[in-house]
C-alpha cells in the first residue's frame, strides 16, 4: 500500500472525499438511468460492489505479472468476467429485477469507476488495500445511487421502498412506505429529474465541504500559539 494511504484514508476517499459519483463524476450513465426507485438503485449498487471488489482483488494479485502492453485489456477481461458472474447471479435469484435493469447490468463492464480503480489503485497496491478500496468506492457509489433513487421515488410517486421483494424476496413485500396518497410528479421519474437530483446532491456535498473547511480554518486560527522560552545566558 502507498505510504500516504491508510485504511482510514481509503475509507474516507471512497465514502466522501473522492466519492466516484459526487467528486470523480464517473459512472453517471447507469446512475442517472436506473435511479427511478430505491430497489433499482440498490440492485445496481450491489452488483457494482461485487464487481469492484472482485476486479480489484484480481488485478492486485496479478499486478506484478502482467506486461504493460496488455495491462488494460487484461483488466477489461477480468472486469467482464465478474460482470458475467453478477449477471448470472441476478438471473438466478432476482430475475424480475434483472429484466428491469436490462442493459445496464452488462454495461457495468464499461463503468469508468471500476476500470479507473483497477488502473489507479489496485494495480499499484497489495491485495487487502485494493479490496478495501473497491469495497469503499462501491459503497460510496451505492449510497449515491440509493439517495438519488429514494429522492426520485419519493418526489415522483410519493412512496419509498416499493417493490423491494424483487431484490429481497417475499419477506420484503410489506416494506413499501406510502408518504403521499394518490400522488404523482412525472418530472422526477423522467431523465431530467435525475439530472436535477444529481445536481442537488453535488451542491449539497459542496456546501458541507465548505462548512467543514471553514470550521477547520477557524479551529486552526483559534489554536493557542506555543510560547517561546527566551532566556538570556550571562557569563561571568
């Protein structure tokens, strides 16, 4: 692992400081396309986490054996293999959700978040830090997916956690929360609503970062300066 990257820093980068969706602005195509509801967002997020962790692990393990000339093609093949595994798992256990997500499951192969982490971090670090980076980046990406999906579902349909049984089975059939009865706001569910919602999330993060930076600067100014002990030595 890089000498400047602790596990705490890796976690902070994935969840907040270098969040792939809010800071790096990667993977926006599937993020904006499938976040019409929480269940869709969570389904894609879990699949992305599995692919990120698996590909980072594999890339880290072979990082010293792959020639520079075929590095990127090898990474893409590894990522495609894990995407195929995720696709088959969804077909087996969450087939209806798989049909809803459609082409965006196989398109995880082209997600810049995954290839970017494989090239920028996993190919330069040992296995455990690489896996941690993949997990934290995946969780950070999924949190943004779920937040945007929840916001669009609530504003667009007046509900939360609708159709969660598609992901968690019959036990989740009663998880639906109806906030507004007989309510619909089509704009939030359509693609323009995704762009507006994403812009609001990015703006909110920037506001929070600004407040945190201002507080840190105030604390730095308020810190008492160390006193300098000046003594005059007199020689006889």
